[in-house]
C-alpha cells in the first residue's frame, strides 16, 4: 500500500487542511494588497457606491422573466379539499375490529395527517373482522369488502359549499 493511500485511509485526518471559517479578504487597504484603491468595485457607477444592492430579479434593464411570461389561468390547489386515502390493509393492521373506524381514530393513530380534511377508504382486501367504518367517502371495492366481512359503512357529511351572495338571485327573462 502506498503512502498516499494510507494517509487517506486514516479517519482522524479526514478533515485536515479544511478551513471552516476563512478569513475575509480585506479590501481598500493599499496597492500592495491587490484590492486597493477601488476595493474591487471597479471605476464609477452604481455598483461602486456605498449602500448599493441589486435585486436578484434585475436583468440589467432587459425585461425581467417574471414580466416576460404571460400570466393567465387559475390553479385550484390552494383551495381544493385535502383528501387522505386509507387502505383496508392499513386499517386491518392498525385498528382493532371492535373499535369504530373514524377519521379522529385514524388521526390519533397517525395513519392520517391531522391537517388533512377528508378521509377516503380504498382497497378490496379481505378483512379479518367486522369493522364499522365512518368516512367521508368509500370506494365501491372497499365498501363491498367491508360488508362481505360483516361490517358497516357510514358516509360522513362534507362541509357545505360556500354560496356567494345569497341575496342576489338571477331572474331569467322569458
């Protein structure tokens, strides 16, 4: 084994020669330093002045990309209801058949994130016992599997949609 390989293989020397906190370059301290007089700021102009800062979006007077790209359309992601899918396999592994499966129970067991609004039960696996499942929606396969095992399915109500301007009704002209 060569001397170079031995030096690399020693774990205690892994970080030798690495400077964590490099000393900053002192500018404007005379011509001998190589960064004197203009202090690496160039000759004249906005960039040479004290207090100058430039926006990351500035493109030298060219029309910025944020203004060049057309803005149109709408994305409903922020306003859409968050739905968590829970498989029958997860329910069978984590919930006792004697317990009633509700969104609160699933949140308490960490199967569903607390921030998610609605719970949908999916899957068509065979269940070991008769479960009573209360969820906001259930797939056809999951409902058939739950009922086949002797369980019950109850659909929970969702929040009512927001109706804007209830007082104003459109009257159709005859």
